[in-house]
C-alpha cells in the first residue's frame, strides 16, 4: 500500500513511537454463500453507506441494485453483506462486517482548552458503540502512544482516557499513519474516530503523503473536530479542510461539537451510519500488481441515491522471488 518511501516511514514511526499493550486474554440470494477468491489475486472490499435525496439512510438494497466499476470498467460482485442483517448465513459476510475500531486522541497544547470535552466525548463514544473485535487507542502530541485491546479487555481504557495530560506539539499525520499501518491487513470493517482540532505542528509525514496512504487504505475515518467555533475563523479553515478531505476519501464524516450537549447527537449519527453500512467484495479484472492507484465508483440504481465510499485503492506490488 502506498509508496515504498512512505511505507519505510511507517516502519520508522512504529519503531520510534512508544507502545503500551495491556495483557490480552488467552448476502444477496444470487450470490454464493461463501465466495472463493482466486489464489494469488487480491480481494477488494468496499465499505459504503447509501442515503436518499432527503439524507435518510437506505438499508434494504441488494447486490442487484448496484453498479461497481474500477477505472471505468464494470466489476463482478462476489461478496455482499448488509449491516442490518442479523445472523448472516455466510461466514464470509459475517467476517466482512466485523468491526475493528481505532480511537485517536489529540493531547497536544492546541487541545488544552478542549481536552476535558474531548475526554468526555471519547468515553461516551465507547459507552455507545458496540464492542469492537479489536480496539486501538493512540494518544498523541509530539509523541505517539499506542495500545491494543481485544473485545474482552477494554474496561481499563476509561481510566487511561481521563488520566491523559495535555501538552507539546502535534504529530497528527504521523499518528494516523501509525494506525493505518497496524490495520492495513486482515478482514472486516476498519473504522477510525479522531478526536482532534485537525492541526499538525510536528509530523515527519507531509499531509500530501498521508493523503496518498489514506486513499489506498480500507479505513473509514470520522472526525470529531474541536475548536472550530470561536477564536480565529481563518485559523480553523486549513484543519477543517484537512479533516473533510479525510472523510471524502474514506466515506466518513466530520462533526463539530460546540459543547457536551452536542455529543449524543453525533454518536447517534455515527452509530446509525455504521449500522447501515454495506460491504461489497470483488476481485479486479486487472491482474497487474503494479502498485498504481485504481479508482472505484459505486452507483446505486435509484433516483437520487447517494453512495458514500472510499475513492479507490492501491494493489500490492508483486514481489520478485527471493534467491
């Protein structure tokens, strides 16, 4: 995924960043119930949601209601799963809908005034969202602190959130890159929630390089953006534009709470979005493993339906055989 230089920077960031991991306890009727993807070819999964012209979520569509193209060429849908379907018949569909969650909490100096609200937001979000298969938390300022939890070992996280102290510069781009590197493989839905003001003052990774990595990933990014009201409106323009671009590339969204009273409504929107998501899987008709970005376009057959999904992906480059 991404350029070799960017991936090398990933490795350096992970090696340099301190990590503390707590101990872990030991479809549609026309689709095959368990798709088998050809050996040696990469399965592409697309997580998406659909809204009607009034903004309401549409949850009852089937695979036959969609047209999927890659670089303008129609693709054959081989996996289709809906979040609203309880007890999926297909093991592949159940696996595709499994949720892996990342929480990135900005504890830098620019967030000092908003830190208490951010901590409250993160805690209340964890209380509201269904238990994830895996949960990564990344606290970041000028340092990046990573913890990984499984579905049975997330209780101590609340204390960690409220014990977090603020200060230092902001390595937001690097923190996002570290998360992407941890979840670039494996099945299931990958969802990242940012609690930040969107500013960056320290990262080794440039914003343009991060965007290349983001658009090649499978992660859906939601941002709960603080500090967008009050103060200098012009100062918030660049961070807001950055967060909105993350949402556009990944099919996520940006929310801007003014106070704690806004949080419940924000969580309801994110939870509704997750519950209404679909996952579609296919194998590209282009067998080249050239590492070049490929554009995905998903269209729903229906008047005014809007599909929100990631813009594309980068296939893994084929490695030369070792001597």
